[in-house]
C-alpha cells in the first residue's frame, strides 16, 4: 500500500480501538452479539410483508401434482418465487455484514443464478432449446438493464449522487466484453459456403470448447477478486479505502450539502447495521430457499408451452422476458434494497456481478450440461440477439466508467430494456 495511506490506516485502527475501549458494551453488541435459533426465526418471519405470499408455494406445487391448468401452475409458482427471492437476498445481506460487500454480492449473485441455471437445465431436459437460448439472453439483459437500472433510479431518488468502487465495476464490465467476443465470433460460420450439417457441427464444437475456456476465465476472476487483488475491490463505504475517491468526488461536485443530507449521513455512521440472525441460520436459510425455488422452477418451466398458447406469446418472449424476471427476482429485490441504503458496491456487485456470472458461468455450464445430456446447445444466437447484447454491454460500460450514479442513468437503462421488450413482443 502507498505510504501516504499508512497514517490514515493507523488513525482508523486507533480510532476503532479507542471506541471499543471506551464503550465495550456497544462494541460487543455490534460485533459479537449471540443470536439463538428462535430469535433468528422470528426476525426472518417479520423481515418482510412479502412473506405472506409464501402461501402460494404449496398451491403451486399442488396445482402441478393435480394437473391443473398451465395458467394456475405458472402464476402460483411465479408468485411463490418472489418472497423466496426476498428471503434469499435477506440471508445474503446478513452474511455480507460478517464478511464484506464484495463477498456478499458474489454470494447473492451465485445463489440467484443457481435459480436460472436450474431453470435452464429443466428446459434443456424438456428439449426447449429456443427457450434456453432466450433465457440466456434475457438473464443477461435483465441484470444489465433492468436490475442495474432500478438500482440507479431508486437510489438516485434518495441520494443526489451515489459512488461505488470503479475498479470492481470496470473489471466486471471488461469481462462482459468477452461475452460479445464469444457470441459474435460464431456468426462468421454462417457466412462460409459449406453444407448446413458441417456448419452445425462446427458451431457445436466451437461452443463446447469455448465454454470450457470461459469457465476457466471465471475461476481466474474469482482468484483475482477474492485473493490476489482483494484490496482493490474494497467497498467505497469503508472510510479507509474510499479516502482518495471521496477527495476526487468532493472536488467535482463543489455543491454544498444540505443540513438534511449531512444529518442523514451522520446518522448512518452512528448507527451501524446489526445482524438479525445467526450465521449458521443464514446459511441454512440460503440452502433451503434455493432448494424450494428449484422445485417451483421445475413446475414453472413445464407450464411454459401451455402459457405460450393460452396467452398468445412466443416461447422466445417467455424465455427472454418472463423467465428472467423470475430467475432474477433475488438479485432484483436485494439490489434495490441495498441501493436504497446507499450500499452501491453491494448493489453493483449483485447486478453487474450477476450479469458477468451469467455470461462466464451459467451460459457455459448450460452448454456443457447439454453436451452431457446429448443436446446440441450452441452459443450461436440470431443477429437481433447478438446486436442487443452488444449495445447493452456498450451502454453499461459507458455509464459506469465514472464510478458515480444518479436516477437519470437508471432511466436510460430502464428505457433500453423496455425498448427491447417491445421489439421482442412485436417479433
């Protein structure tokens, strides 16, 4: 670490030790308070008004077991996944209080994308290759435009500007450019004057070998983020590591903060968040909720064909718009919640990190799972899908470069998502 930050580190450590010595009871409450099982369960039960929607879970499962209409199966399981997603985000945020916002965002994105991976595997098993491809693109766009746009918009309504770690976000955005390379390159196969079977065989081999490389890149990214360069991914909410960024931000904004904004920030500093459940309970909750979501997701996928016919929607629209909303419900709820708390590093880690995970982990894994199942799933998308992915990544890269966000940038991302949804509906 540069020498100029060493006094700042020393002062911060001494300040924390001084606080712990002056008020050991407060220190114990925030850092080592023991929470039993019943207290954790009560806190989870009262955590959100959405918990009342959990009643739809048994209805969704029973409607599928009793072979009721596809509309009933789809709607019950669709609504039931929403409170489960909220609980998933709640448990992840509890874990992030004990670790870091970087690791918390990574955990939430991983568990959230586990839902999408399960939905994709179920669709592959049913032979719905077009739905799987549409859900791949939809998951990527939903996280990049919808989730990130909602974070910027709602967070920007409460705070004039919100800052985040530009190094972390730019690294994820740069890796997303690899997705463009992965998706655009196979389009060249269709331009050659060769037989259709030969082209298909080449596309399948290219997709499978490329998926192995992308998974290796994702593993190296985790090593880079959590081990070798972990200190560059520290949250801007940490006063030690955000010092240099805050100086630059103050010099750019030059506007005097109102007394209300100053009081709000001071209150947030004086009242740090406390854990409301034990760590083992949070881990068990994550596991159980993910398993229940898997069951609901299986019934959800089985009802897609019936929904397409009943609602006069194409399977591609269902895969691109409806399924990603369900699959990204966990990231969506969590990202907006933490953005309203001005935890933008966690919000960016959930939204942008989830997009990067979809590109480098979920899509390659689905291709490999299809390889194992004997399904020829490829990375070759239509020209329209390739164009919207390219433009979406370009827009996001442009907006996050400065390390600051506001509500207008959120409107831009949401507008782009709505335009794409309208185009797919018309197609």
